[in-house]
C-alpha cells in the first residue's frame, strides 16, 4: 500500500487499483516467488528431552540425624545453633555394602582403624580442626601444586603427598575399584584403553567430538558425598571419605598470570587432578551423563563413548543430516548434568577428512597415524646407531620396557607396522 492509498483509505475513499490485476485473477509467478523468498526463516523448534528416571530400590534409606546432648562418638559434629551433637551414623545401608563387597564402617574411629592410622592422623589429613576445613597455607596442604599451561589458560595439577596418597590408594583399591562403570566409559577403566574407545567409531560417515571443560574441578564436594552415600555408606562416613578424596586450595596459592581467573574453578572443594581416586570418582559422577548420552545416540542411530573428558559420537549419513538437532540436545544434557562444554574443541569430522579419536585414526579401521609411527621408528633407528642412552630424554628408569610398550600399542592398531618396529627393536644393543 502506497502513501496516497493510505490517505484515501483514511478518509473513507477506496484505494486506487488502477494498473493492478483484479482480486480474482492469479498473481504473477515471479511476484509469488519473490514473496516466498523474502519470507523470514521459521525458528527451529526446541526438542524436549524426557527426564531421566531411575527405578526405586527395594529398600530406601532415609536421612536420619539425631541430636544428642553428649558426643555419640569421637569427632562428632557439634551444632552451635542447637547446642547438641549430631549422630549421622544411622542411615547407612549395610546390605548394599555387602552386595558390592565393600568395607563397612560408620564412625571416624572405625574409618581410621580401616586405614590403619591413628584417629588424630585422620583428622590432620582432612584439616578437621581448621575453621575452613581446608589448608590455611601452602605449607600446611597435603597436596603439591603445579600449574600447567594449556591453550586457553592454565590447569592446576594437585599431587597428593605420600601419607594422603597412601590413604587414597586404599580407598581406590578396596572401594572404588569394586564399583562397575558405565559401558560407554573407557578412560581409567580396567580392560579399556584409547583403542577400545576408538574402535566403535571406525569406518563411520561422520565423527562428532565434544570436550568437557574443567572436568575434575567441576565435580564438587557435595557430588562426591552423594557418590559414597549411593554406595551405602552413612552420612558420617561419606563426609569423611569425601574429605579424603577432594581438595581445597589454600588462600596463598600463587597463580600464574597474576589474575584470579585461573583459580575460579578450584575455589570450591573439588576433585584434584593428580589423585589416584579422582578418575574413578569422576567416572561415577558422569554415570547419569553416560546413560542419557548413550540413549540419545542410540535413538539417532549413532555410537557413543567417553574417555575421561572426551565425548565421541559417530554414525552413518542419516546421523550427519540430523546434527542440527542432535548437537543442541547433547549440549542441553551436558549442562543439565552440571558439566560445561568447551565449545572451542567441538569437532565435526566427515570421512573425507582424517578422523582421529583419542589419538587413533578411525577412517576405515583403527590405525596409528603416520607421524607417530615415523617418530618411534626414528627413535629405534637412532638407538641402533648411537645407543639407547642417547634417546632416553625423559630419563625412564626402564627405557627398554617403555619402548616395548609403545611397540605393543602400535601392534594393536596395525600389526604390520608393529612387526617392522619390533624388528628394529631386536637390533638394539642394550
């Protein structure tokens, strides 16, 4: 409608239709095509996800906290508001612990006896008498801290000191190693490796890779407590086990670039990257994530595996055509499970490109990359010509076993290349 037609219609006159086709006549094809092309695109409808529901166990344990005027056991929690002590040992599930063949204890004293350490040592390891339940100084911490540079900042490595590491090893061997992980988890799981993680994705039309940002530090203290509670431990025992397996950084920890930004993921109590218990606890915390993502991938005709913080999906041509719907759903599930997606590391790799999963080439079948093969071949050749001591730059105490392990890894992926490397290895004079 032009300006004059608008004025005529405003004062009650019919608009001027001279030079226009009658209403009953069809519009020209060219004008119809222009109107359809100028139509704004319709927004994509958000796909709704069904909530994850677990079946209820036959026996449910209720949270039972009794307030008593006297300490029910040593190192019991005192309620400053009520003036009473809390007894948090009444809500364990001994039948579930027996089912998983886990050690049973309720009080801090029983936990210390299981660890074969004095009760005072247990309180010292968990900073029980500190106001913040954490170290007040770097010298008081039971971890040694080391910043490692990465692409977008720094990563904090927290290695436990010998006394704490001994307790964590016992928790890992006698408790966490008894719990089965999800079948999609391949990282730090017995019988699994980067090769088993890559094998389901061999020969696929497209491979989609996601990365979880700050995987270990995103698992907070409350989630670790919930893991031990799920295994059947009472609240008191779960709290002490969680304190032994999580870390709280001291206030005077130096940060590398002079800003507080690298410290932000590590301020709440979290899983330390470097502790022997962290991989298993991280896998258990991601169990619901694996359940939901494996089900989502199955509904799209795709495969799913996870190696630590690396998520991999692969599928046929139909899966490639549905990625506009699939990728937002994956991100929605990851966020709802309280993890974060590293968007800079998301990759969509078609079979016309080199597809790698956890360092393994999977275009047609699992294979080693040419670059890694040539690197190890050069090391073996130099060992023959110059001696093995000239190639042991990282000072491995058993360099021969180190090389044999690398050759065995390549033999899993490509037996022919592995045999060629083994022939070179046999010519080295040790």
